[in-house]
C-alpha cells in the first residue's frame, strides 16, 4: 500500500520472499516532470508486480522514474533496480564503495568462498558448520542487477523537484551505505543504517577493510547531529526520535562489548568460543548461540569479529596465534 508521508513523498512496501523482515520500504519522490525512487526492493516477480501496483495507486508508471538512488547494494534494496531501469531508463546513483558488494554477494567465486572458509577456520569455527552453509552456495551467481550511472562519495546533493537530498556517507552495515537528508522537510532516509527495532548487522569478513563497527558508530554520530523530524527507514516503521534510537543502538553495542569481555574472562579465546558464549537477537529477548540457524551461527561469528576488531583498535584486547588458530585476550 502506498502512503503519502508529506506532500510529494510516498512510502511503498515491496515484499521480500520468505524473510522475517517481510518488506523493504522504498520511497517515491515527486520531481518537476518525473520521479525519484530511493531503493527498489528484492528481485522477484511478486515484488515487481507489487511495485507496479503501488506506483499505479498514485498514478505513476515505471517510465516516469528518472532517478534511482540506492542506499546500499544488498539484494533487498538493489535487486529490482535492473528491471526498473530497463523500463524507465532512469539513472542509478550509488556510493562508489558499494561496487565491492557485487563481488561478495552477487558473483560468489570459489576462490572467495575458500577465503571465507579459511577465515572461519582460523577463528575456531568447526568445519561441519562452515560446510553446512558453504556447500549449498557453491557456484552461486545472482546477476548484478545493473551498473551504477552516477558514483557518489558523500556530500553531493541530488534534487527531485522541490526536494534536495544531501548524500551522507554512513559506512558500517555496508562499506558504501548512504543516508539521504532533506533539510527543509527535515526527513532522513536512513536505509538500513538506523532502524527502529532491529540493529543492523555489522560484520567483519576477510574482504572487510578497516573497522566496520568503529565506522558504524561514527556514522551514527554523524546522523545524530541532524535536525530530523521524521526518520524514513528501509524496514519496519517510520519513527521520530532519532537521537534516542541512536543512543539505544550505541548502548546495545556497548553491552555486547562488555559481554564479549566477560566471556573472555582474562583467557585466550577464539571468536567462535566467544560467539557461542553470548546471547544473540536481543530484540527477541536474547537467543542462545545453539538455537541460531546455520547461517546465523556464522554471521554471529562475523559480528563477534567486528566487535573484536573495534576492541583491538581501542587497545582493549590483543590477539595471538597458536597452530594457525587466532585467539583473543584482554590487555
Ligand atoms: Zn542491508
Ligand atoms: Zn535491508
């Protein structure tokens, strides 16, 4: 269903198949003679038909779209961009660093998978757990939906009629994630950077450069300063109290850092051992590691590693290697 948020800005909900998130919120902005879309949704026929139906509710067709801005290149945001572009010939805007995601999420090479398997192995994850996730995705290829037409770095302004969207680079959840800020309407399109209930996944992988959790916290501080009346997120519901929500997410990461430190107990532990010792999914009241799905088990290790990286940068912990396995220890 299409909802008008303020005059000229509409929210559409594009369904994500078999996913607890249920839908991606995408946004339609009226321009002078055409429209801008912020994100597009998951690539499936159901999603595509739903998008068309919701556009039609406000008298818009795909050929009326002239700009597509992608907050980040995950499937649920970028997936339909190819089909929308094919019909509309719209220009696709994306942060330059999101092109890294093409290599890790769309065309998954054997070499890449091997490097990820090696990475989990040296971090103490049992082989059968790695195999359970990797075997089914060997040779996985999802066509890259489309190539971007305009590469962004942050700091640009993209206009659509009376709306002027400031591009804010917010790395963390994804290396080239962007939020868009409209200063007159005081609206922040937050993508997956700030969601009202769930905390976005921040992971370290063998291809991750730097300190994604550190980047994420910095990116939270960046948006917290903005004068925002409404946050329009890519999932869940619209909300108003941005500083309050930012503080909650920061607190969540502080608590997790403390849990990891406590689990370490002044001993050398692998990332896997630490991940198994803490509670996951706090928004669901906390779930034991053993009760997570096979995929979630691996991503819990990647999230633990993102924390360990941030803790190492802050010089709280150090790592040692014994028999090709990495152990972490407090300083
Ligand atoms: Zn995402
Ligand atoms: Zn998402």
